[in-house]
């Protein structure tokens, strides 16, 4: 069994579990996609007006759910030879799975909050009763039907069509429902009717809720996207800066090398927190500014590695010949230098990715992260400090997410280093 259950089988198992558990949602998402494509053909203006990031996110997750198994099947012979049974491999597959399919995994808006007296600071595995109110739309037109279906698939941060209650009682005149001991009443005409009774359901808070009644499970799932996205973008920025400046310094030498090396030393000696405050003062507290801060503060180690490799490389016969043939600097870097320096650069980049994920969480913890618009593990831990004695889950679960991600990334970095240099101990 161990020899057959590779990391790819594990990923496919996650996909199968998603399809089984979220089949109804997937069918609705597919119907929504078909309806939107019809609008693109018949009413392009309406289609453009209805477009949103949340809508595109749901469509992309559905398409990935179809495409990835096809790709795995097409590449099954090559994937059979890639066996990996370490904990970090399965954890990485899980993180990648969460990153791609967050809208399907949770189908809940990470900022959704309502009826605070009912949903605030609920412990893990808590559930609350939900009353479904009648919609004001008549669903008579194609656009009304599309909007109704979109509301079911793409969740908003507020929904006026539901009410969270502790308990309820159906009477002849309507429904009496209780919220934190307070009695409220609505007529039957205000509710959706299912089998002659007001429609009710149950909302499960798998990992509990925070001080604003938001679902911690949904926030951790989407927080994974924030950490991975910031990490990837910042590392790519650091990679571009470090490789470019390191190559120029190593190849040119002389005054260019001196100036770039002094610039590198200045960034190393300049306190990062001052640089962060300076950038945030100019660009504000946003997703882009965090990427810029972390990208510009992480290129120095790559600069030194690339510069050292290029200095030794430019004395090689084949590199001298390529230079004398008149190849441009860009072609020298891409064709001659990168294949040689790829190993140390890749290893450094993987470890840098882990540092960026940790730095983003630390910035969010200090209130200097991506802001309140997006969920962040660091910000979740920060908000949980005030409720540590009441709601330990507000700190525990995002903390475990950070630890698991860092362990996975660092273990991958060690495995990659050992792969390129077997003399190193894993």
C-alpha cells in the first residue's frame, strides 16, 4: 500500500472527497458558468457588469477540478516514477489543494458576519440554527435567475436573506425565534417555505468563530492563499532583483561591482523595520505594499550567491567564447549563466520563501500587513490575544497553520539541497 500511495494519489483522493462532499455546489457552479457564458454571447455588457473576482475564483476552481485529474492521467507513467512518502510532501499537496480550491472547500465568505449575539466566540464544532427569509426578487427573468444562482455560489460578506437563531417556534401567525434570550417574531410570509414549514438549516463552525462571528475555518483557508501569494510574489521580486544585480556586479566588476556591493551592504545594515515604515508611509497598508517591502528586503543573499558564481564563471573558456561572439548581457545570463547557477539559486529561493511567509505573518501580527480586507494568520493571532482565556482556538489554529507551512517549506528546502548535492545529509 505504501509503495502505491504516492503524493499524487493523495492529491487525487482530496479531489475525490471534494467532489463527493460538494457535489451540489459543483453542479450549481457549473450551471452558473454556463449561464455566464450565455450572457457573454447574448449580452456582453451585462456579463461584464456581473463579473467579479469571486465569480472568476469559483469558475477557476471548478475548471482546475476538471483539468488536474486529466493532466495526472495523461502523465501517469511519469508520475509513477516519482514516489514521495514524507510528511512534508503530503503537507505540500494539502497546501496546494487548499490554495486552488478554497471557494469549494469552504463555500463561505471569510469576512461574513451577522447576528453577533449568536455567532460570537463559538468554540470548535459549534452549530447554530439558520432561518431563510424570502427573497425580494421574483426570479422571472434570465438575469434574476442568474443573480439568484450567483448568490448561492459566490458568498458575500453579508446576507440579508438569513437569520441566525438559538431556537424557534412555529405558531399560527408566524415564527417566534430567540436570539440570546430575546424573542422576535416574523409572519410566515417572510420566510421561504419548504414542505409547508419555514425553511431552516444548520451552520457548522468547524474551527469556531472569532470576536466578530466570522468562521475561523474559512479565514484560515483563505489565509493560506494570502501567505502563499505574498510569498510567491515577494520571492519572484527578490529573485529578479538579486539575479540581475548580482550578474551585473559579477560580470562588469570595477566601479559597477563596487557600487552594487555597497548598495547590498547598505540594505543589510539598514534596519528592516524602518524600511517597512518608509514604504508603508508612501504606499499605505495594502497587499501590494507588503509584497514590495518583503521583495526589496530579501534580495541581498541572492545577490551575493549570483555574484560569486558569475565571478568564477566568467573565467571559463565557454563563457569567454560566448562573450566574444557578441552575445548580449541578457542572453549571457539566460543561456550561459543561469543553467550553472540554478542549483544554489533554487535552494536559496526555497528557504527565502519560508522567511517571507513568516515575515508576512509577523507584519500582520504587528498591524503592518495586508490590512483588514484580507484574512491573515498573523492578524488572526493578534486579534486572538485579547480573548485567549475565552477563545483559545483563535490563536491555536492559525498558529498551527504557520508552523505546518514553515516546516513543510524548510523540509523541502533541505530535500532540494540534498538532491543537488547528495554529499549533504538530509
